[in-house]
C-alpha cells in the first residue's frame, strides 16, 4: 500500500521569530517581546587559534554576508599585525566589496522588497515573491535580475577567487592582485551593472513613487521611529562601505559623535535583557535609557537608510543625484520612515557601480604591491565595515605569538535589535486593541517592518515561500488567548 | 552537452551537527573519487538564488543536508526530491528568494537547471545546530559511520558507481 510520510521540521517552530504581545485588561497592547534564536559561542570558539586564521573562520558565521565578516575580520587582523596593508590592497578589497554590495542589494530588492510594492502588501503570500514581480512587470526583468547578479558574482570571483568562504584577504593585504586581462573582463560587466542600477531606480519611480498609496505607506503609519542613525563615512562624510569613521547623527540631523574603529568601545555599549540571547547596543555616553524614542534616546538604527541619513553627500555624481531625489521626495534628511531603506539600497547601488567604474579607471589597480608580509605583532585590532544590513565591528586581541586571546563582534542586525523590538510594538499597538481583532494581516504588516531592516539572525531563521516564519502569541491576564502562526 | 551532476554538502562545518552534510560530501568524495561528469562542492552554505547559481548547467544534483523533525531520532535520515521539498534547514534563508522560487525563476529565464525529480536530497536528523564546535554531538558522532554507509549506498546507486 502506498504510504505518505509528512516531514514536519521542528525548526519551523524553533528557528522562527516569535513575538509575544501582552494585552492589558482593556485589550490594549501593553508590551511586546520579539525573540529569535541566535548561534552560540563564536567569540569563545576562536580564542586560542592563530589570529591570521580568523578571516577564514568568520565566513562560516553566516552564509548571508560572509564577505562582510571576511573584510571586517581582515581589517581587525591587520590591526593585530601593525596595520601594514598597502594602499592597493585596500583598493582591491573595496572594489570586491562594491560588487558584493550590488549582488546582495539586487537579491534583497527584487526578491524581498519589490514583491510588497509591485504585487502589493495585501497580495496573496503565494504570489508575493519575485515570480509575482516577474508576472507583473514582464519576464525580461527576471532575466535582467539574474544577469546582473551573475555579473556581480563574476566580478567577485575574478577578484577574490571565490564568492563564499573567501580566503583572499591575508594579514597585510590580499593573496592575489588583478591582472590587466582580468580588468578587461570586468570593465564591460561594470558598465552593464551601472545601467542596471539606473533601470532599478526607474522601476522604483514607476511602480512605487507612481502609486500614492505606496508613498503614503512609506511615509506614514507606524513604520517610523524617532531614534538616531549610524553609518560609516569617509573624510567628506560620504558613505563608505569598507573604511572610514563611524558617524552617529540624531533624527533631527545633528551629529552626536564620530569615532575611529579603535574607539568603538568608548561610544557603544551593549544592554542585556533576560528574555533574549541577542544584546541591545546603545550609545554608551548617553547610557541605557530603555526602549524609548526621542531626542535623548540612546538607541540608533544602522540600516541603508541610516547610512544615507548620516551622510552629507554621496561619494559619486549619479549617486548624489539619486540621493537628492530621494530626500527631496521624502521631505528632507534625515528621514525617519523605515521603509525608505528599500529606496536607500538602490541609491547605494548607484554609488557601488560608480565606484567600480572608478576603480576600473585607476591605473594602479593592476599593480603588484597588493601585500606586504607583516613584520610585527602589535596585539590588538578593530575592523569596521558596513555590512549590507548594518555596521559590523570585529575586535580582536592576540598574544605575542599571534594567538587569539579575545574576540568581540557587534554584527549589523544586533545594532538594529532595539529598533526592531520597538517598531514591532508600534505596529502591534496600531493594529490591535479593543474591538480590533488580530488576524493574519498583523503578520503581513509586522513582516514588512522586519524586511526594511533585512535582519540577519545568524541564519538561524528559515523561511517559507515569500515569508519569514512567524508566530504571534497574544497574552492577556497571564494566559495565552490566541496564537497566530504563519509558515510554522 | 554532456550530462552533469553536482554533489553538494550543505551546512556549516563548525556548527556542531550542522556539519553532517559537509562531512558526508567530503567522505563520499573520497570514497567515490571523481566519476566523469560529476562535480563536488563539499561545503556549500548558500540558499535561494545563490543555490540556483550552483545548480546552473547541471542535469542532476545530490544534496546532503540536515533537518530537525518532531520526535525524530538523531541520525535517522530521509530521502526526497525537490518536488517534495517544503522546507529544510539550509536550503532557504530570509534574505533571498526561497529555493523553489529561485528554481522557478531560473527556469522562466531559460537557465539549464535540473528537473525537480533529479534534485535528490538526503536530510539527516540532527540535535544541535546553534552551537559552534568542530565535532558533532556524541550521539551523532557514534551514528555517523553507519550513516555514511547507508547514505553512501543510496548515493552510489543514483550515481551508478560501484560500492567501495
């Protein structure tokens, strides 16, 4: 007799986001708790290992942004060996990272953000995905997206040898340079990627800005927070994804602080809550003030939108035009509308493409002094890059033999843990109350808030088609009164 | 164009039991060598569109992965195809299209990808995939030699290689 076995992964229960919403006696939202499992013990795992191994190990933390960890780690290790990395190595790493950004932002925008805007936030989940986007705007767009991703991937492969589990960055530089022949292969791909960034911006104008309901969705409703912004900037306060200083600007546009990577512990501290493994970074000099909005708050966001909010300008001309168009449409800078992060990614992609063009035109890029072998161990290093989903800090110490004695990581999403928690509560408060019965619509709206942050919980979360598996438990009078699950 | 098979070890080699797919791919590669038309990717930790890239220009795939199901015995394993796939531990992530969607998009765009029935997935029940460590949990380590033999036999049959 034929037999059907249903495999029901428990990870759909344990690996998903769980939001517990506490109601008061009147049925109003009193509090919310957002919990996600986190991988454990990495910072202990690397202690006792040769420090130069860390850039190769950290790519295994997470399959989503391995290049970001590799770059931050390489910079921290450079610090442990006296920062002797030659300028060409920094240029090549920067070039790789721009291609990586484009690759990642394309996937996020077309696979995750566009479905909400092209198919609509209320579309059936089964069709609210990239296939739904293709069905609406045409098959050729699917081919264009795949082709652009493939080119961004190929550029990374040419430069770094591989795209996941990079072993390219070494203490004092990189393991291989760029030959003139390889550069000639890259140039036409960069030209096409630039065109693709312009195409993506136009698509956003046509589909999103052309629909007043979507503009209202971005600018109004519960998807705004009065918290501050963090991002890495260059000497001109333009966004820099690979290097620079971390700038924090309040939501009214005033600079709160600006620090070099090695100074991070003077400015950032981490708060711990008993109900989650994930810490809550905050502005140390203001002290932990709780999950509160306002000009005196110590909470900040580190997102693509934050990166543009802290910038005075973009680093390249076409990106500058896109930056000005975005903020003039949104009513000025800084912008507090979290959903504008999707637009910010497209603006960043323009800078990424233009920076790739700049590197391609640099006569030094095919040089041969891409590594110096470090001659000394100085024992401590901090590397900061902008991971696609937030400022990423790696801080290592090692002994005189170069053996790792401590490691501290503040990853992109951790920076955003408090804002995600807060916006969750805000959305819940706006949707649930006396006479307002919670339903699947809550999950749709909450998921859209998450998606603006593109949260990365160390790959411990898994998704069903087009959705983050999510469970919302409503508790009133100490008892669960309702559980809404989607994808779990 | 000759038929191409790709063999993938899914997982994280330093995340305790999450390493099981990677170890299977490594050990079976050692056992089977490099038969014509077979490409090994012993350590693969990507999902969604990136996984679709890995499968491009292939006619068949064997995927070794981990899974956790309710009340399952650690080290038990399931075999299914992409047509049966609803969710496994590593084939999807929240930052990308899911695997099934990525395959559908690739096919729509005219990429050469294996048919669902030719994507053979071996999913091993595990205990811990949240703690960093180079060894699997004790029970999984004890079970592993038999697991390698059982899954190896099935993989050999699909690949048409002699058991070693």
